[in-house]
């Protein structure tokens, strides 16, 4: 059924990513990107045609208003000439025709060019309809900032609680999903983290932050043999014991001492970068992937690694 609503799919809007807020749709993805997405957030559908001058007049006004809404409403653009079956299903008689969908149903519509004030009223009505269904909805962007700060300060339990709230409201929020994996890793609940990684929705599994969390999980699972104190003692006894240095770095990383872990591997590379076909460098790159390329520790260690390798 072309216009059947679905509750098993929700949309996560990436903050600042306009391609997730304003996009083209056709008959092949209308169900997913409009009907299913509208179960979570209102979706405006703009039927237009390349030959339609009024369409070209209203489209930038719509795009501006939707962008200013900051992800509280989406805009799906349908080329009438390429999708006559959609126009027929929704009984579109002329272009531009604008629909407002929420929870799988068109709740408002208008035809022709409208002043910017009327378009803003249209969007406000859609957002109000969504808020009335979810009166206690949290501000997801702000909640994500709070959770990330809590996690960076070592409060994994607090971050976990915030991420749980976000996922209750938006099941496919990639930042919250990955954040939950990080929380489980920080509190040592490896099995729970692994379950989330294994059962991650396809949309989430494709993003770089998820791959970084997956790398962190693999590092957490591969615990080195020996305690930190024992490994330090081995290195004090033999500064060229590179395997002990690698094991120590992994143990430190698992305990949250990420900067010290990178320093240990950098020392090993500085002593002998070619030991065991560059094993220390390979492990350091794994740490970079687990932390993320924009992590301050990663950036600092990368600069030092370059200095060592190219000096």
C-alpha cells in the first residue's frame, strides 16, 4: 500500500545536516522518508514541477522556514512530473501543493504561493500538533550536549540516563545510541555494549561514530595478560620489552587512562618503530579510531607520531 503508515521506523535529524532536513523524495522512498518519518516529526511535502514558476517562488521561502525550525519539521520535495502516482494518490490538482504530514496522516495543506507569514503559521501549526502528542518531549540537541559533558566528566551513569530518555523519544538517534555504547564500556558492562553493537540499526551502523565505538568495544574485549603494576615492572626491567609496552597501553586504555596509553605506545615507536612490523603503531592507530579523529588526545598524539616518524 503506497500510503500506509508505519510505527517501526523513526527519523533522526543530524544537527546541522540540511540533507537530513530538506530532501527530494519519490514513489520509491515516500513510505520511509515521509510516512514513517512523520511518526516522529512533522513532514512538509512540497509537490512542484520544473516548469512551474510559482513553485520556484515558494520553494526558497519554505526551505528558509524549515531550516529556521532547526529539525522540528522536515521538508520533502516531490517532482510532480517524475512521480504522477504520488500526485494521484494525494489528489494533487495543481502545483505548488503543500501538505503537512504528522503520524502518517496529512493534517493540513495549501495550494499556490503564500506569504512568508502564512507559511510560518503553517509550520507552527505542525510543530504544535507534534508537541501536543509529546508534551513532555525533551530538547534533544541540548540533552545530547548534557550527556556528552557528563560522559567526559566520568559520570557514565548520568549520561546513560540522559541517552535513555533521548532514545525513548527518538529510537534512531545515532548520537544517543553510540553514547549508550560508550556508557556501557565506561562502566565495564561489556556484554551490554556488545549487544547494542551487534543489534544496531543499519542507519546507525554506517556512521563513523559507531565504527569508533565498535573499535573501543574490541579493545575492551581484548584485555591484556597481567596487571598494570606487573607490566610496568616488566618495562622497568627491560625498556625494550615492546610487547609489555603494548599490553600496558591497552590495559591503561581500558581503565580510561587514554592519554597515558597513547604516550606508552609513542615511547615504544620512538625506541623502535619497526618492532614486530610496526605493532606499536598499529595499536596506536586502533586507539585513534576508538577515540575518534577529533578527540584532543588523538590530535595531540597524531602530531607527536608525525614528529617521531618524520624527524
